[in-house]
């Protein structure tokens, strides 16, 4: 898959999400959500929005997002944001380099 595939998948998924999302919560998640609502004095939508942002930030910072993007689409989040791969940024596609024979590169 490629950067174009990722872009299409993100756009299609974004369009398929409604303004409101109904979720089936297990008992533990429901208990945790109600505790956060009571403690923070916020509505469930605000808590869920903040939770998604925190999960996204954590996933980006730990490199998990890049790992999954590289595995599934062969791109990173930075490449997605810029709209071009590192190879395209460096001109690798426009000006292909000759294959170098690195067979003796590390021999003394």
C-alpha cells in the first residue's frame, strides 16, 4: 500500500463517521467513564474526545503510529502530513541513483 492508499482510507473513514458516535461500553469502561465525568465535571463527549487525543498523542510519541503505518502503508505519519514520501522529498524518484557495490564497504 502507499501514501495515496492511506490518504484515501483516512478520507473515507472520516466521511463515514457521524457527528455523534454511539458506543457499546463494557462495565469497566462505563465505570471509568462515569468516574472521570464526576471527578472532572465534564460530559461524556468531552471525556471521549480528550481520551482519543491522549491516545493519539501517546501513539505518535511512542512511535507506534509510525510502526503501524509503515507496516500497512509503507509510510510514516510525517510523510502523510507532508503529502510525500521521504524518497520523494529527497528527489530519489526524480533522480535515481546508480546501485553502488557496497560489497567491500566494511572490509579493511
